C-alpha cells in the first residue's frame, strides 16, 4: 500500500467503523499511521476499536457515536470534525433491506436511501469543500457488486449502490483538477454482520465469500489509481459480464438464483 498519509494527510474519517468492512478500513489506515475518526452508532464497539487502535499503533482515534439516519447527521459530523485536518473520507456505512419491495415498509426503504445515498452525498459535499481549501484529499465509497445490475429482492439496496458508482465516476472527473481522488469499491459477498438478519442461504449462490480485511486493502490500494474497483476475479467477471449482455439477462438470473436461496415464506 502506498503512503496514504503523505498523499492525503494525517486524519481519515470512516463511517460504519464499528464492524465489518468499516472496521477493517480503520485498522488498515491506523496501521499506516493515519489518525481515525470512527463513526457508527454502537458506542461499545467504537470504544473497543479506539482502545485497540491507540494501543496497537501510534495514532489518535476520535469515536463519534451518531445515528446517520438523522437528517442533520452530515452537518453534525462536519462540525464535530472541524478542528481536524481530515484528508480522507471513507463513505462506508450502509444497510440492506431484503424482500419484495412491496413487503418492506416505506419507512425502512426511506431509511436505506438516507443512509446509503443521501448521507454520503451530503458528507461528500461538506468534505469536498474542505479538501478544495486544503488543496488535496480523497474519497472512498463502499458500493456493492449489486450496484451493477437490478437485483430482485434487493431492489432498493442495489439501486442505492448504483447511485454511488456513477456519483463517484462523475466526481472523480470534476475533482481531478483539485488533486482530490475518488474511488468506489464494489464488493461481492463479504463475511460481515450485515448478512446476519438477511434470510438468504448464500451457500446456494455461485459466489465466493471474501474477508473484509482483503476488501478494505483492495479499496485503499485503488485510491488514486482506479475510479471503480471490484474485489476478486469472480466478482470482476460477473460485473464485466453485465456489460456484455442485454441488461435484462443478469437481472433475470439474479431473480432465479436469489429466489432459490431465500429462506423466507414468499408472500403474494
Ligand atoms: N458484506 C457484504 O457482503 C457487502 C457487499 C457489498 C457491499 N457491502 C457494503 O459494505 C458496507 C459496510 O457493510 P458491512 O458489510 O461491513 O456490514 P456491517 O458490518 O453491518 O457494517 C455496517 C456499518 O454501518 C453502520 N451503520 C448502520 N446503520 C447506521 C446508522 N443508522 N448510523 C450510523 N452507522 C450505521 C454500522 O454501525 P452501527 O450498527 O454501530 O451503527 C456498521 O458499522 C455497506 O455499505 C454495505 O452495503 C457489504
């Protein structure tokens, strides 16, 4: 991994740092000597992470326990970090809803759009202005391989991740003249707690599980080198395939495969 501290600066902010891929991003960044602003709701997990990182590496950690569903969360986070020289924004927090779109409550789907789309957009807006002033910076988004196709039973989730991919691609071009790098990583099935409440038997799907540490490493390695990155040969091949065949095909295949792997009662 190249010297992210020299390239971006002394502090990084990681949303969704309390578990999974966000925790892995925080560990890797700290290992590279970067101070961390760790953001999530679960205070206990944040404190454990902070203690571990400060004991293990020569870094400072600021834990911020904040519910990012709240409408003013991005503004609040901007205020709480205004005294820190943050150079890297890792927009990673996200949730999944699963099931027929019509069976999921409108409120749950709105929460998903708030956390997966509105919040990273608002936080990017705040930090891009700060990065422009300091003359450099980087933004890393965690999307999903699902963002490359329509995915029945994950319709709103996949659409939210598609937003992040094209948003990042456009920002990368806009921000090049300001020496601000933008990368979006689109992981496939990764071993994290996000799947705990999702009634899908992933062993029935033709996919391989990856570890969050590897995903985080691939994402950070891509900063400044690639705009879009999909970790793993199999995930890469699946994503490439979606570009070579009619758009309706992968969505139909996803419908059949995920339909068979679901372990919930189907409702009409
Ligand atoms: N795991 C996969 O297979 C996979 C594949 C593709 C993409 N992704 C993406 O990877 C990202 C990280 O997910 P993960 O797999 O690492 O799952 P995870 O372990 O469940 O992590 C999700 C993180 O988001 C935080 N979060 C959720 N709701 C929040 C809220 N309202 N306010 C503040 N923080 C909130 C959680 O912290 P608290 O609960 O403490 O708030 C947690 O730190 C997500 O964007 C996800 O869509 C995951």
